[in-house]
C-alpha cells in the first residue's frame, strides 16, 4: 500500500516542502488504517 504525494506544478527554480511519515508496519490493512487515522485524521 502506498500514498501518492501531490506536490503540484512548480515553476523553474521554485521549491516546495512537504511533510509526511513512512511506516514499516506489521499487521492487517485494518490495523494500519486505524493507526493512519490516529496520526492523520483529516485524510480518511
């Protein structure tokens, strides 16, 4: 499972910072989604 990161269009020499987390997770998809929702409630 992965999430696509949307940065948007950038002009030449323009930069943008994004913030996120990488999870190495053992468990079911449902276990993972529960953890993800606790950390990022606005995306689910």
